[in-house]
């Protein structure tokens, strides 16, 4: 009977020990199982984040590449426009130069054509003077030719600059000497040394004059 009581006393203790030991093992097992699960979740989240970052980087690279391609296309378009504009300007410059050259040649031809009769009359006057030795006749011939020459040049817009008796104008006159002149105000032109001319309002050659001082 004592042995029976002893076994009964030991049984609760053994059960208690087993009960104490079993939760610890189960807890350790549960913790061991939970750690890989969290690690797997962290790895999955890291993979997702890396994939999102890669996608964002790829999208940014694609956007940059698209912008670069657009900028290159615009630059090529601007370069083509500039090349066309330069070609048009070169053609315009060459055409203008040809037109100016043609106008100058035409003007020279027209002037020479008008001067040919003057040249003919000069030849006739010289020939007549050599044959007759008549001074009066030669003088009349020269005066006639001079008048024709003057009319031809005036027809081209040539005008003789008025100087004698006029105030000195440095833009149209060139003073070669200053002289004492009675009854003349200082700065007035008293004589012409060489005639000056204007062509269509522009001074070709100033008149060389004497000026009163």
C-alpha cells in the first residue's frame, strides 16, 4: 500500500515536468518556424522593392532617351532650315551681283552709245582743221563738239557745281588759295581754278577755287 501511494505521489510530478518541458520545445519549434517565414517575407519585399526601383529607373531612362531623340530631331530640323536659308541667301547674293553687273554694263553701254556721235564730230573737226587751217572754223567745230559732249553728260545727270560768287562750301568746294579781294566778304569764292561736278546730287569732284580772306 505504501508503494502505491509513492507512485501516486510521483505521477503528478512527472506529469508536471512533462508539461513544463513540452511547451518550451513547442515554443522553440514555433519560433524556429517563424524566423524562416519572416525572412522569406523580407526577401519577397526586397525583391518587390528592387523590381519597382528597376522599373522606375527603366522608365526614367526611356523618358530621357525619348527626350534626347526628340531634341536630336529638332536640332536636325533646325540645321536643315539653316542650310536652306544659307543656300537661299547665297543664291540671292549671286543673283543680285549678276543684276548689278548687268545694270552697270547696260549703263556704260548707254553712255558710250551717246558719246559716239561726239567722238565722230571730234574726228570731223580735227580733219577739217588739218585741211583748211581755218582757226575760226576749227573753233566753231570744237565748240559744237563741246556742246554735244556737255548735253550727253547732262543727260546722264551730270551737273556743274556753281562756285564763283558763292559762299565757300567745304562739301562742294576745295580751297587752293586765299586771296585779298576788295569789295568781297571773307569766305566768298572769287575764282574757279578747276570746275567741279555732281552726278544725281552726289559730288563727283569738288570745285577747286580761290577764296577771299
